[in-house]
C-alpha cells in the first residue's frame, strides 16, 4: 500500500457488498454518506494483510476460514462513541423516578458499547434506590467492547460529566502505570452482567422483564420497518409502568408500540 493513513478508493461494488455484509450481520444499513468512514476504518485491515484494494479484501472475507475477520469488520464499522452520563437529563429523570421507588429494579443497557452507559445506570441506582436491590444487564453486538466493559477501566477524561463527588464514591483512581485512569468499583461491577445480544434478531428467552431499558443512539441506523420490530421487541421486555429511554436525536413517533411519552425521549410502557 502506498500509505497507511490514506484509504484507497472504495468502489460502488465493494461499498454495496460491505453494506450487505453489515445488514446481514447486524441489521444496520449504512447510508452512502458513511462510505468515507468505512474506507477509513478498514484501511488498517488492508494494511494488516498487505492488500492494495478493497476487492482483494472482500475476496479474503469470502473465504470460510475468515469468519472472525468478518466479525471484526462489523465491529469496526459500528460506531461505539459513548461516555459517562451522556445526555445527562435522562439520568436526572431516572434518579427522580427511582427516589420515589422501593421495589427491586432491573435495568437493561441494550447497546452498552464499552460500558459507560451501564455503569452510569449502576451509579444512579446505587445513589437513589435506597433498598439497594438492583441489577443492570449490559449487552452489545461487539465482543471487544463487552470485554472492555468487563474491565471497567477508563481514561480520567471520561470523568468530565460525573455528578459532584460520584467519581470518589464509585470509582478508584489509578496510580503508577495506571495514573490518569480510573476503575469502577467492584461493588458496582458485580451488579452489572455482560452479554452479547443482537437486538435485530429474536431476543433470548431467558431475559425476563425489565423496569428500565436504555436503547439510545441506535435507532438512527435503521429504517422505520426495522425500528418498529426492534422497539416492539424491547418494549415487550418492559414491565407495565417501566421506562424506555431513546436518544434525544431519535424518534419513535408513528410506531405501533404500547408506550406514552413522559419527557423528551422517555417513554412509559402502558
């Protein structure tokens, strides 16, 4: 390859094949404006195999022994941008909701990425649910981000949006080689279970019902038909009166699901 940094051209045919690979594996249909991002993220894989173009790389992906490489492509092309207490009004709303609640709490972070959302939920539950009876399921399609979530170790820059005092109460600051990092305390990590789940496919039978489901910044990747199926699938896992949180930039208006709007991007299961 002429450069490790500059992606070679991603032709129409190769782009369509990568779109299909993504759609088949994850249900996500990448829009044409994602083509530069696809090329950029896969350049490292071309360099790894010493290939000069995407056609050769796709031929490599078609070979049966390369199943793990196909999985890696899906992980590379799924955006995993996240941070603690992202869209913080959601966590404020949840805290107020929990403060008046004494029943056990079961939460699901349905696209948890590297765990920041799930641990944010855990901290809110620990702070506001006085009976201490709570659990969080953190799921994602990507095994690599779930592994990072299991470690619970993050750069100190991630603490930027923590409520006052919460970093000290719920995390341990690193020292020596780990200076500049923090780790979520074991008492929280032990209450957060990790699981690979593809929400585009039928859900596992053993999930049970949840009181709170976060499905944020995921629906933007899907058309209305797929959105309907995904939201219907997850709402069926909510107890009546339970809360569904979606991203502030997303909408489920017009979908046939038994929910009512309580607050921006917060819905209650009817």
